């Protein structure tokens, strides 16, 4: 038998997807599964994007440019101009196969084996996978549910910085917490990055979906970070185009762009069809985004109210994205989530959630928590919470 690399053996399982085999088995046994575990919206993709694919007129499916085709990068540039970043031109954008590849490019461009990145936790679980791939160490700074997962004190970041620190990674608005960082919090991060000459990697893929009249603040607003900032963006959540696999890495730093371009050339090109769809989606998209934001606001309000109505459940109201973190009255949500799929059903229905242990560097910190995505229509959210409430009562006595 061939040897498996240490890198593969250390690669963490996705807390969002590791329970999929149990969900598939449940479905094969005739059980309907309500998926609250994954950020796959049921919102329709814009017709402009779908029509661009349906009406495609290509004779050859050729390679795209390694940095992304000019038409799509122009659409991105125009979009960022509407956000107020009129100094950006097409050269500042590198198109990637989803936001995931943009993060991979950022980490591989900045870090060598054994280097460190600081991340406030809980954080998007795949940050563990991206860093593990490149033998980079995550240094976590914990936030807590009682503050709604606000940015930890900046002194906590300063204590973690060493000569191996290369970047601070944030997600704003946050996955999994839905927390929206304030300008004051981001200003502190900008100052500490400049003081120690490290890079802020800001994952802003949920930018459009913030609520209650709040406005997201991008790290691009801190122009003093021109050489010390990378933005991660994606069309997956903005336009419900997860399968298109189109994102981008944005930076004003020519030094970083030139280095990242070597990785872009090595993987040849980003997806051509995805760029065609995404370019079309950016045309006259304001009404679409406003409508989707309104829908997510309703879903968030309903879900958080229903979850907090279950005895023993604590769920802060998120300010952005489409996730919330709920603390449950159980000792081990990994076991509970698996039990939901293996052993529980009500009227041949069950619910799938994402245990939060995989969203922390120390799994013990998430043992009582789950991430819940409000990506389903309201009647399905209501039924999901009914199932969760019933399951919690039965789980306590299942042994």
C-alpha cells in the first residue's frame, strides 16, 4: 500500500461536511433532512447570470487569462467603484476559483512552513484546511458568545505576535458568528498590522448581507494599509452562485500581486463559464441584492426568536452573513448532530446542523455550540426548529 503524506494525515475534516454520509444514509432510509449545516442558499441565482450561460455563443471553451478575463475584472472594478473605491483598477483584481482559492493564494504568497497567522475565533472552519495545506500555524484569539463574538481586546492580538507572524485573518461579516466588525475595531487591527508590518487578510464575501441599517466597513477604507492588506471576495453568496466557483483576491500591493500571479499561472486559469455568469450578474444587480437582504432579515429574525424560545438555548442575533451560533443544553454537539441523523426522526423528518468544535482551534470551546444557516424558507426554518426542540428533549434520555 502507498504511503499517505503527513500533510494529508493532518488535514482536518470539514465540520460542515463530515456528517454528509450520515445525512445521505438517512435520506436513503426515507427521512427528510432539513439542511441548516451549510451556507447553500435556496435563493434563486439572478436570471441575468443564468441567461448568460443558456445563451452562450462559444466555438471554443478556451483558457481564461490567469488573472481573470478583462471583461469580468472590469465588472469587479465597476462594482468596487460603486462602493467608493475609485482608485482601484482592473490590475488590482485577481480572479480565482472561488474565495477559497483566493485565500490559498494569499496564504501561500505570504507564508513559509512554520509561519503563523492570527485569527479571532470562532472562525470559518476551512481556514484550518488552508493553513494546514501550507504547514502554517493558526494562532487563535478567542471571542465569546456573551459579547456576540465581538473582536477580542487588541492587547490579546499583540501578545500573540511573534517573528513568525505573517498575517491576521478576519471574516467580516463573520462566518460562523454573523458578527459585523465596527470601524473602531478595524482601525485597531490596521494600526497593529502597520506597527508590526504584517498583512490583514479580510474575507468580505458576505458584505451585501448586513441588517438593521448597518453598513459594512471594508479594510480597503484604510488606505494606509496599501501594502499590508488583502481582500477576499466571492460571487457565491452575493448572487447565490456557489457552484460557479468564482471569487477574487484584491490588493493595492504590486509586490503581493506579482507574487500571487505566479501561483495563478501555475494553476492555469479560473473557470471561464463562471466568469461569464458573474459578469452578467453584476449588471443592474441593486434590486436583486436589496430583495435578498430583506428575505435574509426576515429569516434571521424568525430563526433567532424561535431558537431563543427553546429552553436552555442561547443564540445572539447576528448583524450580518446568514449564520448564527446557538449554544445548546447538551455536552457534545458533535455527538448530538450525528444522533440527529442516525437515530432521530419525527414524522420521518430530521435536521442537520454544523457542530462548532471545528470552528475553533481548541475543539472543546465549541462542544456546546452549533452553527445554523438561515438559508431555507421560513416554513422550513419553523419546522427545523420544531424538530430541534423535540430532538433536544429526546436526546437527554436517549441513553
